[in-house]
């Protein structure tokens, strides 16, 4: 079988809220979409279902539909298992305790005498727990990864694995009655990788493997190592109509959504910014040499998906480029002595211990913004092994008559930001939103 062929549903069972009834939905599935997002701390699914029979028996011997007989009210547990449809696909399995999905929304309900149609939106159990939980306690200074694991276990009551990259900085904070997901995503911006010369910036997200607290640098380095070892997934775009040439690693369609939004990048301070902080201990502000950030200072020092980042130059008489002129000013107040009595001014500035490091915040700002320099939407044959955060290699053709070469500027390594596995009775596809920080084929 090919990766784009229809997949087999081994198990799709929905259970009533009181546990009294279960219904096998496999034969009513019109389409099913499974979603992961690098910016989302929960998995989601969407099922479109048509039911044409009398499904649920009643005590008087008659039958009811799924919508009325189960009944569908939200919160129902759904067990899902999809078999792999090719040699590369292992399938998806959410049929064991701790992995189940739950109904979060019922929509587009159409009912007639002969059939019913409805759409179910599903989420991980922790997404529901997040809405009924608040983090209120004080977290003393410790590794951020320890805080992440504590919140996942104690507040979300989750036994899912937490895959993490160690941080070099300690951090203390107060929960302030915030929801767990809000705090977990917020903590992602505070992490500084333990590896020397790594830049700040983490993501907190969920995949089929569990929860992830991963640094941007480590995700890129993992992808580059796989690429070097020839173990990376490589997808190639070809306009050939020869069916015999089709493979499971074709790019079926793609669209470059963004290639540098200059005004937005200037508003976000990607190339140069100034971070001014007030020190309430001695009444001073950040000095210019401490608060100024320039992208050019990191040339050759960061781990990129492509070549070194480029700073646009303006054709004007000043001779300055955009990396010399701060386009964003950020302000803040140092929290010296608020939670940690031993924090001094230097640790606050360099971020090595303090919770409000100027350097780490500037690095994280640059790291997040640079990843969106290029955004590509792409459709490929189903690959259930892919997860958001993974890096893949893409090869796009050079625009030239009868050219078989690929474009070395646009081709190269891309990180998966969003992923959707789409299943129908006719085919199985994977849609990807890919990110890239710089141009170039191999990276540095």
C-alpha cells in the first residue's frame, strides 16, 4: 500500500458520560483530522460522522440515534486507533488509558428521519483539566524543567511523559491563580539551554509522544544531525505527471506563505531593539550598552536551519543597515529581592541565575521572531511518524526551462510548526506548516 491510500480504522469508540453505553463510530466516519501545533499544549481532533441506522437500543425494544440516545452532551470519552497504511506509517494509537480523547464541542448537527450528521471536536483530557484547575502556590528557585513536570503532574493530573531539554537557569515565581497551560507556555520563554553558547527560547507543546519542553536550538541540532546521518525525512516536489514515478515522499502541493514581513519584523525588533529596565534598589535604568540588542552580534554564533541571518540594508545616504537602528523599545522592572534574596544585579543582567535576565529575554525575542522568516504550507502523503518540532528536508525545483536542479536557496531544512493528518475513505494525507529562520541549503 502507498502512504496516500485510505487508512483502516481499528477502533473508534465513544462512551457515554455515565459509562452506560458505547458506540462504534468506525463505519460512520466521513473524515477525520488529527492536529498538533508547536504553540499548543494539547492535541485536537475533528470527526465528521454520518449515522444512517438505528444505533442505540432502548428498554422498550426501539432504537435511538447517537445524538439523542448516547446522548451527546460534551465530555464523552473517545478511544481511537488507526492502523498504518504503508511501510513508513506506524499508525496512531490513542486507545489506552491516559491517551483517550474527550468531546469538547458538538457542531453542525443535521437530523432527518433517515440520518443524522454531526461534527465532534476532541481534545486531550488535560485540556479539560486545565479549565478546572488553577496554580496558586509559590515555586521556589529551581530548574524550570522541574517546575514544568510538577505542574503537569500535580495540576493537570497527567501521567504522560514529559520530554525536556535541561535549562541552565534557575527560576522562582508565584502561580497567581493562573491556569496550568498559561504558566507552562509562559515558562517556555524563560528557559536558557544548559549547553554552552545556546540561545534562549523554548516551546511547550504536546505530541503523540507526550508533553515537550524543548529548546529551539536542540530541535534544530537534532534535525541537522539526522540530516548529516542521512536519516532525515526528505520530500521532493516534482511537476511530473508520470504516475509510475510517484513515491511516499512527494510534495503534492506547496505554497510559500511568508518570506520576510519587513514591517512586522521591525515592529517586533528582530534586527535591533533596546531593552530598558528599572532597578528599584538603586533607582537606576539600564545603560545603553547593556540594553541594546543587535542581530549582527549573533552572526556565526547561532544554530540555524539555513545560512547566517541576513540584515536588510537601506539605500540611503546614512550607510546604516536595519541592524544598527533599534526599532523596538521594551521596558520592565527588575525583581531584585521580590522572591530571591540572593539575586544580585549582575545575575539579573546576564540571566545566569536571576529570573528577569535582560540578555536571555533579548535572545528569546530574536529566536522566536527569526523562526517565522519563511513560512511554507505543504501537503504530502500520510506520514504518522512526523511530529511538530521535527525538522525535515525539502527540495524545490529551480525555476528554469527543463531544469532538473533544485533551488539551493529555498530548499533545505524546515521545522514543522503545525501538522494535520487527514483521513477519508479515499485517501490519507498530511498537511504541514513549516518554519525556517534563514535561507540556504545546509545551514551552519
